[in-house]
């Protein structure tokens, strides 16, 4: 994808920890010079664990992680003391992330709920100490088990969710400008059609350190569902959005008609898209006075709407509130 702050595919070489070795210790005290075996077990090696985090929307934090290694378990010691287990590696991922074994392409796990965990690579078991091997025949075993080796694999993490909010509008409706203002995304912006030729994504910061992902979908034109303009090349991305933000500029000849055309293109492509939550944003309203706003409102379609200006940053916080409420987080 063109956006640098949205990452939906990373590959990490992961290694779980080795188990610790069992101990071959014998009890030796002042008045017990020849005590029996009391070697403890080795600790388990650390696991590689994937865990869901509903406050994450990208795999960006994993982009430069090339290797992850869990800790090895510690060896057992005297008085049947078990060695400490190795520290697990917990990889936090956005909901909708799947992990695959790069070599076999087998799905290792999928995360769909906040806090859900999946062990991808189990750490090696610790070895048994010599205390486990004493018997009537061999009362002083001078051996113990070594710990098991950990596992290793090149794991691919893929984020299946593209975005929470998809921006839908004709070319030059102000979609890229809005995305550039409310997020760190830097889409190309110019006053000519089809400036956006690939979907751009940005993480929009919200109150209390929350956020959501917004996608600038390349402009739709009438007949796009039939192959005109950029055709259906990017309509498929809209299927993966939770909410649709329709954008129509205030200087359009007929705002209600443009909205209707956009809605019809989505319906022709996939009728199920009409079941998604929708908001209508009338853009480029920095030059409108209250009288003009009231006049425009008379002919607007029956859908939640808001007047915004990305350049003047008018009503952008209110827009974020509407989006967050509509996403039902």
C-alpha cells in the first residue's frame, strides 16, 4: 500500500526457548554426608505467543522486527528446586491478524477478540532432575535429563482488515486532503481527477489515545461498476470497511444526486455494501455562511451528515465523534 504508516504484512523469524537441564545434585549436609539425590527439574523454555489488542490497527510496530527469541529455561538445582521458566515473547497484533508458517503456508493462528492469545511456538520442556530416577536398585543415579530444544519458524503475520472507515466520493471531493489533515498519511493532492491511484491509509487519533484506520479509496465515477474510469479496481477495498464516509463538495450542482449516484455504483457492485453505516460529509464549506448552509440542508438525503472543511479544519472533531459512534467501539 502507498501509506507508510499502515503495514498489513510482516515476516519474523521466531524461536521459542530451550528447556533447562535437570540437576544431578546429591544431598550433602554436615551430619548427612551421603544423602540421596535431590536434583530439581529444569524450567520450561519461553513460548512465542500472539495476542490481540483492540487498540492496534496496523502491524507497523513489527515492521523492523526480524528475529524474536524467547528466553531459555534455567537449570534445576539442589533440594529439588525447579529452575525458572524462560520469559515468553508476547506479540501484540490488531484484531483480524492471522499467522502462517512461511515454509508450509499453514495457518498457525487467528486473532479476532481483544486479549485472545494463541501459542505459536511452544517452549521446550525442562529436563527431570536425578531425584526422579532413584529406585531400589539404583539409589544414587548420577544423571538427569537435558532440557528439550525450543522450536523455530519463519512466521508471516497478515492483517486481514483494511480499514474502519472508507472515504467514498468522486475525484476531487477532498478525500485525500481530509486524510492528510486528520492522520499522518501523505497522499498526493492536486486539482485534477484521479490524483489517488492507489488506496492510502492513515491512522486517525481520537480521544483518550484511541484511534481508527481511515482509507482514501481512489475516486469513483458514474459507471465505475461497469468498468468506466478506474472501474472496479478499487471498489473491492470498500467491502472491507466497517463504515463508509461519503464526501460531496459544497459547490456540487446537486449534492443529493451525487450521493445517489455514488450509492448506486456501490449497489451495482455489491448490494451488501448498502448495509454498512454511512455518513455524508459536505466538504469545502469554509466559505459558506449560515444562510447557505440552511439552504443546502433542505435538499440533503436522509442520512447523518456534517459540513466540514479540511483546509480550515472545520468540524473535524465533530466528524471524528460521529465516526467513532458509528463504529460502535
